[in-house]
C-alpha cells in the first residue's frame, strides 16, 4: 500500500467511528437518573455516618480523664 492509500483508509475508519464514544474533549454530561441520585444520596449518608462515628471515637479517645477521688 502507498502512503496515500493508508491515509485514505484511515479517513474511512475515522468516519465510521461510533459517535456515542466519549472523548476527553467531549464536555457533555450524561443525564442523572433516579438510580444515580439514589446512589449519590446513599454515599453521602454513609460518609456522614462514618464521620459521626469517627468523631465519637476521637471524643472518647481525647476526653478528659475521670477525676481521681
């Protein structure tokens, strides 16, 4: 094959590419479905729970010791 044939073949391949494939330069966002929203809500609730439990542990760890009688 000649170089021109390779270029022509490459152009044909590029034309046939699937338009649904997202590229790095493609800045369009997908629509959020209820499944996505629910998953995000559950993740947020889980993070809040973990933060609260970690805070309780830290409070117990660094609490003032009980006074000695």
